[in-house]
C-alpha cells in the first residue's frame, strides 16, 4: 500500500476529515490532500511524526518500511503514549487491563 493511501485509509477509518487531520497536525488541508494524492510525497520527519501520532500508528507503518500489521503499529503507538504518562496513570491503566482481562475470560 502506498504512503498516501495509508494516510487516507487511516484517516477515514478514524472518521477524520482532511480539515480535522490538518488541524491536529498543524498542517493545511491542501498539504494533507497532497500527501494522500501526490506521488511521491515529501513530508518532513516532523510532519510524519505528527501524522502518525494523530492517526495512532508508527511512522514505520505509515511509510511502509516494515511489514507490521496495522494492529501492531497501533499497539506500538499506544505503548509510546503509555510510556510518557505519569506513573500513577500507568498504574491505573494496568489495573483496568487486569479487570478487562478477567472479564474477557468469563
């Protein structure tokens, strides 16, 4: 899958408009449109990171440099976010995960 196609696919899956993704990444609507539709796109590393964060995936997944699945990319992005949270928040999330894991088994 091409870079632009991945952005558009992820954006639409998350229910974001071009305007919304542009706003979340401090970009213009036309810039996001160009990334989705022009070949080859040439985004800066800063913009790539912002777009990946807004879409909840890794930069590697977005540009297709590895063979990870969307689910694994989302997990990696979540873990990076989780790692930057305060310790108390991480503790609470671990407790919630235990509770949810217990309910799933029933």
